[in-house]
C-alpha cells in the first residue's frame, strides 16, 4: 500500500456490468450520454454456444461500442473484450486469452461449472462457463459470466484481473499478451502507458521517465531549436546590455542636467537587470549542452541533484531578479518621462536632495527585486514554496512526492489520521523517518524548491488552485501586469502631449517647411513608442493569458516553461538596449570603428536628432531645448 501510494498508481475500470444475461461495457451504460456520443453507438454481440458434452446450450450477449477502441488505455475485462472481438484500433493487438484446458478451473469452479472456449477468429478466444441451476428456483438457470482466464498452472482468474497491470497468475502470464503497459527495466514492474513520460517517476529505476520516448526529461531544454534561440538571445542581451551599462554609467557622471541624470540612472538599472537575464540564458544553455552528453544519467539524477540543487536555485534567483529589476526600472522611467513632459519643475542641475532620492529609488528597486527572487527559497516559508521532497536511494519512495502523495503514504502506513491539511514539511519528515527502523539510519531527503518546478529553473508562474504558492504567484502576475499598463499609459500620454504641443507651435507659422520638421520627428517618436509598447505586449499579455488558462484547468501549460523562459520573457532584454540607448551604442560603435582605422565612409554616422527619435530618451532634454534657442518663444515641451 505504501509503494502504491508513493507512486502515481492510476484507478482504472476493469469490469463490465452484468444485467441478467447481458454484459455491458461501462461506456455503453444508459445515462452516460457524453460517453455514448464519444464512442458512437453501442451494439450487442450475441454468442450461442454449441451443444457440449453435457447437452446444454447457452446464450450470451455482450454490449460493446460499434467502433474500434484504443486498447492501450483499456484494462481488465474491457481490454479482454475489445482485443478478442477485434475492436482494437491496432490490428496487431492479439487477444489476451488462450484456450482453456479441459481439466482447468476445477479448483475454482468444480465439475458442475466446466468451462469451454468459443473461438472468434484466428488465435482469438472467448471463454464461458456453463449455466447452472439457481438454488431455490426449481429449474431456473442463471447465465454465468465470461470470467475465465487459465493460468499455466491451470488456476483460473476472472477477466477483470487480466491486463490490469498486476501479475495475478504469479508468472506474468495474465499480462504477457497485453499491449497496455510499460515494463520497468530492472524491477519488471508494470506501469500504465498514460503514466510514461508524465514527469512523475513510477518505476523504482526511473525507466518510465528516462527512456528514448521522454525527450523532455533527458535535457534541460527539450528542443535543440530552443537551445539555439537561447544562445542567440542570451549572447545578444549580454553584449548589448553590457555596452549600454558602460555607456550610461560613464555618461551619468558627466551629466549636469537633472532630466538626463534621472534618465541615465533608470536606463542603467534596466541594462543591469537585462544583463542578468542574458547571463541566465547563456548559463542555462551551457549546462544544457553539458547534460546532453549523458542524457540518461541526467534524467536519473534530475530530481535528486538538478531540481533540488543550488545551481538551479541560483539560476532561478538570477532570472527573477533580472526580469523584475528591468521591469521596475522601465516603469519608474516611464513615470519620470511623463512627469518631465507635463511639469516644469525638473529643470537645471540635480540638487543634493534629488541625488539622494535617486539613489534611494535605485536601492529600493534593487532591494525589492532581490527580495522577490530570494523569498521563495527561505527555509521558514517552505510550506508555501516547496513543491515536494525526494528521497535519494530509497526504492520505496521513488521520484518527487508532493504533499497529497505524502498524505497517502502516511495514511497507508499509519492508518487514518485527521487534519491532513495542516501537515507541515517538518512534520512530514519526522513521520516518514518513523516509517523505518533505526537500522535504516536517517532517511535522507531533498527539497524541490520553488524554482525546481521545471528543468529551466524559472519562476513558478504556472500554478493551480491546489498549489500553496498561488497567492504569491498571482500577486506577482498582477503586479507585473500593472507595470505593463503604467508603461503603456505613460508613453501613450507622452505621444499625445508632444503631438498637441507640436501642433500649437507650428500653427501660427507660414509655409510648410517649419511644420514639416516636427512632423517627421513625431513620426519617428511614435514609431519608437509603438516598439516599446509592442515588445512589452508580446512579452507579458500572452504570458498572463496562458497563466490564467493553466490556473483554470482549461489547458496544461507546464511544458511551455522552456518556450516562455527562452523566447517570450527574455525578448525585452535583447531589445531594450536598442530602444533605450540607441544613440550611445552607435557612438561607441563609431569610436571603435575609428580606432580600427577604417575609412570614414564605412563608419556609422551618429545623428543625435534622428537616433534619439525626438529626444524621447531624455524626455524634455535640455540639449533639445538648447538646440531650439531660435524658437525660444515656444513652450518648453515642444521638442520633447
């Protein structure tokens, strides 16, 4: 019982319903309309046995679907009926039965209930018992059920114990002709095909999860295409953000404008966060190549070493810290920019108080991001964030066990006990230790931490109503969605304000030249705003939708972790350096080009007006204002 509870043993239907002389498959029962529609109509198959040596003729009816079935997911009597009546979709599936010897089943049924065999085709048999009189009903007869499978030792078992994933004959004969199971390599244990490659270990040797069919368990990144994408995005994000961080940090010390200081500070934090995301992608890609060299070894130690280890936890912290810091900094930057467009108070050089507030803001963003990334690994909060425990080297407790599985194990060993909902992980460890004698010594266990929910060690965004982390996760999803809406609203507001200001400044001018220039700048600025909002939309909106569908049970998005951690979430990390610091990167490229003594024509030229796209980088930048001294009568927000 303990072993069954520790594994993901499935509950299957192995019997049909007997009504007088008719046996009915469960999916043909009256009232199960959805199943009847799924399996189309059901028809009755009638078998009339020939006169046997006792001069008795019996009639037997089985009601079955009128279309073929996928016998891989049928068990017991249902598998026997489908395989022996030719109802399996795979024509190569043999009948699970064989002929019954004339002296078989005597121990179970006696001479009065001798069995006989009905042949339905080549090497296909259905075995029936003769009818016998009911006690107390005179000459009335009872039709007996087709429940005879003859084991090699002439013992007979009912059909419900044939092909039911259990060795009932003692020599495996009742499961030998069945095609509905996976046989473990070392233990010869039988596992349902639906439990193979499902991420839960059922075989003591983990062979149901570590085989050629389970590609997603043999490496960190399932697809080689995703691995290539991870390298491309990771290297791109790392190089561009490192350059952006160097440039903005260098410019930050030389800036005298309060607007530029605020802008460069937040851009530096965005680059720092995106740099960590790039490093995460490079590291996860490198480890994936390393583990692909020995896939079976990695798979067998996937839970005992990788998902419970410090490397996975460190990568989870790195990716979460980087993503949150970048998002928070972009949000604050967008608020700064809309405030600078609509207010005249941010002018001149930064005061000591303003610099202090800026440093405090940066520390708060870094501290908040670090707190969010480390909090799920706190030991005192393990009841909220730990996904399960593994017991390395314990053949009884195989694979990862979550709390519900632990409850089943403890109930199987100790019997019924109340208040299972309040079991803490520390109490569970003590109770599991109590299941073994002192000769076994301490039972080692490892925690599957918050980031160990998937091979890519990502923040556990995909939760269900049963997960204890659901409140924290949905708080983070809601918070990130709020940041997205703030960024979107801020840049849309900037576009509207600048457009109106441009229209007012050019309204009183004669001719078309004066009004044409602002129009081109506004088009460029609007294009850049569209890119900022569009990349944020692609990153977060589909992700939030998938999280909601997974939580509601409409879809299982667990296998999507690799796609979101490699493509969707890091997308901004590779694009942000281009969106937020284009001019600086081009300036550095030009300098590097000149140092290598290339011709002037081959070096990229820097046009601060065009590359900054209407000076949106600094939002009401003083350089933009000084460049327009000839039009000083305009409002200060005209050139933003």
